[in-house]
């Protein structure tokens, strides 16, 4: 029998502490239950392994991290010392001993928490980490096994051993199952890393098992990096949409979209636990509680329709961009482009007669924003998400009717805003307030069609025949209150708060009560409420009456509101006529077809007043589609070399891209040509080029690198698709050859000006040529490089990639059009520099 060596015996005493038994073991340290005879108490003693213990700096850093924090939900550090000296030095830390189990064992024994219990239990952890984040520390390894439960049932955070300063470069460490996407990509850790882990932790508390439950590490990494995590539809106990929204934001792949730190997440959860009293509801406290309960019940029912969380997320994302202090063309365009169907419909709309007066078709969201303004495109996008997320029922005439009624009210509110409303955003707020005032009715028609039908029977007993209908019509507010438990307006306002829409917009969504004042109110918010009220009353008047009767009543309504609007009565009717023309064009752009004789036809312009809409983008026949086929195969490197790269040309392969990639590329080229004639800024042209490539060919991400004046390197500036600012900032391509050193692939491509497609970047020979910054931060298996040269010198680089080797397959025509887009970028550089 072969002899075996026994493991070395652990010391029975470290310093004055008597070791009793091992209670935890990791790659860096072993944790012992120990006894302190001096103070007659048990402690937890963390004994570093010889390999880890050799770095006294790291050991001392943890001691300082924890010692700097004094919080009841953090395991306290009592002492830090070194036993022995020199090669035999043994560092150790002494912590407060928590006799309870770790959270992972506790969950295994008791099962999932109820939502409210989970949030209340986690608040202490959030408060502790908020203190750490305020001190500039990122824990980096938040997980159930690092949360101990003391005798009082409190969670105690432990193991700050790999904590670092926020924003300081560090080796990626931690547990993959609880790691943020940027951590797995090697980005600099920030407090948002801990927020992501806390979102996973809250989900696990309510599920009873990890949200990312894959068993293999590669599968875990792939799921976290490439998918949007969210709570499953079916949970052990129901989770309302408000809490789902908080968790979804905490789990956003882009750290910029997460809560900034633990304090922000804690405050959001506290708000969910104790929602602010609704001052807008009438009646006593009991009726307010009843309405709050009815809203919560309706939100739960809507959440079971899988499209409602997606609708909520779409509205919230667009609204966050609009509310940002740094709102920009690129951020709005980027949000819209994440939704392919929304992008398509928006571009159809901006090419209707009303919006295309600038001349030429518009094929990019960036161009639409430049022409229509930030607020104009934002309004269209918010309008479209409502109809887009209800598209599976657009065949239902009632849904079409309610959407068109809301859209007419919004466009009419824009028309009715007097010129004296000079405050920024007033007209846009009038549009949204008037349109979203119909939100409750629209949601009810889609999510609760049976209840909406009951409301219509109460409101229009003669129009909706039934034996049990009342003989006298009931006002809609009272009817919806009796059927749903709260009025349509209250439902719409409740969802608006759930979506985080601003208070100013919520006030505009409330109907102005009483008799219209004899002159416009001084306060802008009150004026906007009256504009929205008038617009909705006139839309309802058109909808509810036959044309001849409707025209008479419309004149009466216009006269009633003329003074409070500060608009002469004839001008009010003129605004209605213009709005009906606009609505007709918008309906055509959205391809909404009404049944002949449907009441919603009354909202449209008379046939002789409507203008024929222009054709939508994306079709064939654009002049740029005939661009010369000038791109040719190019090689990089010495002839016959194993690493010779050529542009791949293939046809007939499926891909996740536009239905007509060449048509989208050609339309974008024409759009960019039009914008360059108008002397559009360089940055806007480059964004339009990126967007055209992104939309047409289904790339995972596209990115523009521009030359840095000081270093001469090409650095990442604009990006669309997956990734955050840290990934964009990782791009830094050298353009100056280093004597005696072979250029990496990116540098060689840019110096030579060689258009290059790498179909498979995973081979050993190819990886040897990739720069270290690329393999560490991006590492795509397939990518395309289109360098930009001006007078023979590199000034930029277009980069695009896909997530699978061999996934980039381009036809000759597509390659030609890509080359044309690259040449447009070169021309824009020359134009910007005066030659």
C-alpha cells in the first residue's frame, strides 16, 4: 500500500484565541469557531491560507474596510493581527460570532418568503450596504452564503474580503451566479454591481431558489450577460407589478439603468412598502383604502397578461430618457431602437405627410429626432408603445376606437395650445396629458373587456342593448367606479404613478372640474388641464354623434372652452379640422383599418379634406439602392499567411435582421445624403450611419471609434446595441506602428485601411492577433471592421459584431452599401474639417 502523507495539523491556538472547530472554508481562508479567554466570549476567527496570507496588504485592506463600517447589519471586526514573522507569518481576523445559519441554509429549511416579508427582511442589508457604498466600497460578493442570520432573525453581512473602492480597476472576482454582466466582462466595479446582486437576492428570497439556476458556469455567464433577467410569471406567492418593476430595474443589464447604489434601491423598496397617500382620491380614508385595494387588484390582473410588464418597461425606459438631465438624441434613439416593431411603426409615422414636409423620406430615428425635435419623437414613441403592446387585439374595433380617440385628443391639445404658452415642453405636455387621460379606458378595454362592456351598457343604454340595461344613462366615471371599484381616470392615474410618469403629467391627466373660467388660468399646470379637458370633450363629441349632429354640438363645445383656452371659437373649430387630418394620416401610417360605418370613422377627416400620406420607408426604389458595387475582397497580411483575412461573401443565409437589409441600407444612405446637404453636425451623421447598419443587418452591437487628437488612437465614441459605457470605453485602437513589433489585428486593419470581416475569432491563430483590451472586454466570436481614412491617415473605425461564429453573412450588394455608408462617414469628416 502506498504511503500517504497526513495533512498538517491546524494550530490549536492563534494568538490568545483557542480554536475549537472549522465553521467555514474557502479558497482564501478558513473560518474557525474560537474562544477568547480574556473576554470570555466566542468569536469567529478567519485564518488566511498560506497563499492568501502572503499578501498582507489584501488582508489589512479587509480589516480596514470592515472596521470603517459600524452598522447593526454588518458582522463587526474585533481584531486583526499576525502570528509569527517572516515566512511563518500567519495573518488572522477576529469577527463577532453569529451562531445562526447562513441565508442559503435558512432558505433551504423554511422555503420562500412572502413578497412583503422578503422586502422588509432585506431592508437591513440594504441599509448596511448603503453605508458601505457611501464610504466608496463595493462588496462584490453579495450572495446568500455571505448573509448570516443572528438570534434576533436579522441578516448580517459578512466577507468584505474582496471589497474594493468604487470605480477602481480590479480583477474580476466573486460568484458567477450573483455577478453583474459588467463584472463578467471585466469592467471596473461600481456600486451598481452590488445592486444587481441585491436584485438577484430579493428574487431568490421570494422564489426559494436562485433566479439564475443553471448548473454549469458557462451557462450561468451566458444567461447573465446575454439575457434580460426578470421574475417568472408564476411565483410561489403573487408579486405585484410595482415590486416587479423595482426588481427589473435592479437587474438591468446596463448598469446605467440600474439604481445607482443600495440607498436608491432601499428607498424604492420603502416606497413600495408604504405608498404615499393618494391626495387626489375623494372621500374618507376608508374609500381611499378601497380604491387602493381595487387598483392593486387590477394591476395584478394586468400583470398576468405577459405584455403588461413589457409595456410598463417600454414606457419607463422612454420616460427615463425624457426625464434625464442629459437627455440626448443618441439616448432616445437607442431606447427606441431596442424595440424593432416600435422603430418600424415610428418611421412609418414620421414619413406621413404631416411630418415629412422637410422633404425626402426619413429612414433613421436619429434623423427623425433631428428634424422633429426630441419631444416630438418622444411623444410619438410613447403613443406607439400603447398600440404596439396591444397589437394582438388590434382586430377588435373597440381597441382601435379607443386608441384613435386618445390620439385625436392629444393632437388636438397640441393645436389648441396658444402661442403664449412659451414655456419649454408645454405643448408636448399638453399632447401627452390629453392622450394619457384616456389611459384607464384604453387599458380596461384591452385587459378587462367584459367589465368595459358593462361600463358601456351603463353609459349608453340605447346603443348597447341588453335586457338589464338601465333606462337612464350613467356618467362614465360613476359607471366605471361601480364596475371596476375605481373610475377610469383613477385607474389611468394609478398606472401612471406605477410607471413613474412625472407629477406634472399626472396633474394634466386629471379632468378639470366645474364651469370653464372666463379667461386662461395664470398657472401653467391649470391651463394645461383645461386644454386636455377641452380636447377630450371635443373628441368625445365627434365620436358619440352622427356627423351633422356632431358638427352642431362641436360648435357649442368649442364656444364653451374658447375663453379659457384664449383662442377664438372659429379657431377652435379650425384646430379640430387640422387634428382630424393629422389623425387620418397617422392611422394610415399605423395601418389601422376601420370597419365601414364604425363610429371611429367620425374622428377622421372628411375624405376630401385628408391628404394622401407619403409612402413608408424601407421599400425599394430609393436612388441610393443603385450605388455602385465598388467593394472588393481585400487581404491583410503577407500572401499565403495562415492569418490572411478576406471579406466573406455569401447569399441566401437566414439572419436576425431587417426583412430587406439592402433596402434599409439604401434608404439610410439616401437619408444621410439629404442630411449632409443640410449641413447636419458630424456626430448626427455618424449616429445615423450606425443606426442604419444596426437596423439593417441585425448586429448585436455597432460602434464608432474616432481619433483622439492627443494620442492618435481610435477610441470608442458612439454605440448602439448591447453593452454599456465601460464596453464602449474599452475600445482603444493604436494607429502608429511600433518599430520591431507586429501590429495587432485592429491596428493593422486601420493602418492599412483594409475592410475586414472575421467570421470566426475563436481560433487559436486568430486570438493570437487580437489585442488584449479586446479579448478582456468584448471578445465577440464574429465581427466586421470598416476603417475610415482621410488623406491616408486613420480617423475612425466602424465596428460591428454578432454573438456566434459564422453569423455575419453579407451579400455583394450589402457589402457595397456598407462601403458607401463608410464613404459617407469619410465625406462627413472632410466636410466637418473644411476639406
